[in-house]
C-alpha cells in the first residue's frame, strides 16, 4: 500500500475536467450528476467502489473531495497518488 503522497502535488492544478476524463479512461462509470457534483462507481472483481467527484472547482470543499477521489483511485489501482496526480495533470484539455 502506498502512502498518501498527494501532499507533494498541487491538488489545485487538477481540474474537474481532467479528473473526470481520467475516470472515464480507467473504467469508472458515472451514475448520477447533480449541481457541481457527480457520483462514480467502479466494479473490481467482487468489490464495488464509489465516490463523489466535484464537477466545478468552485465546489465548497473541492480540495477535500479531490483528495478523497485520489485516495479511492489509489485503493482501486494500487498506485501512488503522486503517479495518479501526474497522469491526471498530463491530460490535455480540448482546444
């Protein structure tokens, strides 16, 4: 298990668009969306993971929710949060 090394990464640099794009590319399924937040589910063998993902960086606790998203992805993928942050940050925005 990895430590939560996201504290060495600029969480504010992770836009909601990039986070959502990452989730879509890695097999997560959006099951619901409301104002400024969406619900995502991932089925892994006999386990199911779920999380709330802000869709706006103006969301009241955007930073905390993003940290929770990173920790959940880390648990599912068994990768460091730093690696996950780097991959999310490297996603290119559409022109």
